C-alpha cells in the first residue's frame, strides 16, 4: 500500500507539470477540455487519498480484532464490536473504491474525447 501511495504521489507531481503546459494552449475548446481533464484527475488523486486512508483504517481494525482474538479472557461482546468495526471499515473501502473507479472511467472518457478533438 505504501508503494502504491508513493507512486500516486509521484504521478501527482508529474501531472502538475501538465497544468502549466495547458496555459500555452491557444485553441479555447482544447484548453477547456484539458482543464476538465486536470480537474477530473485532481479529483481522482483526492479520492485515491481517501481510499488509501480507508485501507489503513481497515488494516488497523483487523489488527485490533486479531490481537483481541489471541486473548484468553476476551469477551464475545468485545469481539462482536471489533468485527463490526472491521466490516464498517471494509464497507468504506468499497464505497471509496467505487467512486475512484467511476472518476477513473470519467477521466478516460474525457481523455479519449480530448484526443479525438486533437485529431480533427
């Protein structure tokens, strides 16, 4: 997970250079589409950050659950609470992942549209 987060941060840094180049585009229609691409990509970066945090939270919840399961004197109520916490964390991963994938698909559609306009 740490490697993926680092790779995404590196990608974000490189992508910020694209925003600088957009200012040089003279065709207003292409410039508008490029700005939209940047906006969607930045949204994608933000969502990836939220997704990564959801994964870390789920890992922490799992660790607490597993450590509690090792205890000889653990109460069933405590385990149920920890299982629920873990499940809630994984539900959040599902929500964040779905949104990230939707924005990725939106970016890809806009990228293709932008490419096709450049070919005209």
